[in-house]
């Protein structure tokens, strides 16, 4: 990322040398996935390097405002008043299954297709800042996560309290593994930052929270999107085991009504208010602009239709590199070095776990129909995982 001053940042356009360097930096994704399987007894096959465990997933509907902000107008999905059908997913952040309300991020992913047939994905976290400031440190965090994957994550006690010894053991192993890669002082700084960022999740009762994307380029302007719940009813938590509180709550909400996220655009202003050098810091949002909404429609989560969409959300891939940056739809892909690294890492993760071929579900975006061939594939994948005892989503019903 080039920097011409505190108030000017230019989109990052990777050269061949940049791509080779960044590819070397993130090439361990496959070995991280394998290490997760070796360390965690509930993983029976290679799975996502991060955001492995699915809380919710299914059909989503995006509506762009008639008065869409001018900076976005007619770029990619953002045609005034346009409606797009897509696929959404909510997940925990770690690469292993665990008690849902833990020290962790939550993730939100929306996948759509433009009227020109180009894929656009929004990939967001439940914190306004990134876990770290650069992609090299991010790979170190993934390595440390894999090394601590065999430690039992905090359990829920009778009163819903996390057990302190389990919590400390998990963080100690993670911190020691991180220190081996980046040295103790930097590791302690990163651990402290992560602990601060993930406090919201360990105390939450719902995954219906605000989420923030990474930095993207629209019309030469860098910015982020944030997805904010339209409303959160405090009493919506459904019945079920405490360790599945997010999954149970989501099912209860979606059975009753649409789940609506309002979509806002936050443009880069300057380094002080919207830092690009310190990506782990959140941005000022006083200037954010409402761009539209994304809805998970009301649906019985136990219905066959819901289960098929849930399975598609789990088995498909997504990528921050799926992006359109200009009105001519000629500038695509990531616009920062960090997002370029994530683009490569996500692709490697999907190759490692055998994600669905994107061509097998491309028609879903235009038809809203999961055809018979895809239905059979999704059912076979779910059957195989159940037979193996592989855990990638909550065992909760009702």
C-alpha cells in the first residue's frame, strides 16, 4: 500500500513480484489446516483455516437504496433500487468447533452476483478493527490457533459462566505458540489486543451483532462496509444448551421474522480517523452513509429448503478478492496488501478442504433454485461428514 500522506491512500495494485512475495508469506495455509485436524479430535478432515464452525447460513436478499451514496452508484451491485439474491453465512472465528460464546470473533459473509455475472463477496468480523495490522502477523495468529487447537476451550458451567482454568490454559498455549513466531513482546501485544476485541463474543447471547468488512475500493475511494442489525430483541434467545446459545437464538429469531441488517458505507478520510497503517484500530463512523439492507428471510430452520441453503452456505467458498471496483466492471480484486494476502489465503483454504466448485452453484444467484444435481452433492457431503463424526456446525434443534 502506497501512502502519499496522512490524508491520501492509493489502492494497492500487486505486481508479479508482490504476488510471489505474498504467496510465500501465506503458503502455510494447508499445513495449518492439517495441524488443526491433528490437534482437535472433532475435526476428521481438513476444513477452513478460520471461521470453521457455522452458526447460521442460508438465502439472503440485498436491497440497494434508491438514493445510494454517489461514491457507490452503478458500481458492481450498487445500482439504485436494485435487488440481489445471495447466500449468507454466520460463523465463529476459530478454525475449530467450540462452545459458541467464547473469546473469539464472529464472522459474517454475504455472497452475491452482479447483473453482469461477476461475483461480489462481503466478508466481515464482529469488531471494527482487524485482529492484526499485517498479513504476516495474521498467518502467525493462525499458526498459534492451530497449536492451541487441542486444548479444551472454555466450557459453560451451571450458571453460564466460563470455567477460568480452561480459559487460561487455552490462552497460555496460544500465547506461547505466538511468541515462538514473533517474539514475546509482540506476541503479548497481539494477545492483549485480541482479548480486548473478543470480549463482546464471550459475553454475548446472540450472533445478531454489528459486523465490519475489510478495506475495499469503490470508484477510487477506499472504505469499509458495516452491517448493523435493524433491531435486537433482548428476549429472543431460544431454548437449548448454553454452548449453542448463538445457533439456538438465530433459529428462534428466523423462525419468527426476517433478520435484517442495515448496510452502511464508511469512506476513508485520513489516517487519524480512518487508519490504514494500523488496521487493527477501528474507524470513525460519524460520516457513514446508509446504502441498503441485507435480509435473511423468515424461514422454518428445520424445513428441507432451509437445510439445503444452510448446507450450501457451509460447502461453498467465498473470497475478499471477489470484488468490482469501477463502473465499467474492469477493475476487480482486492485493493490493499492485507486483502490481497487474504485473497490468496482463502483460495488455498478452499482448495485444502475441497470446497464446492463455484460453477456448480453459479445458477443459484440468478434463479434462486438449488437444482437436483447440487441437492445430491450437498446431501452426500453432509452424509459423509456425519459418518466421519466431523463437526462443522452446531448440534442444536428446536
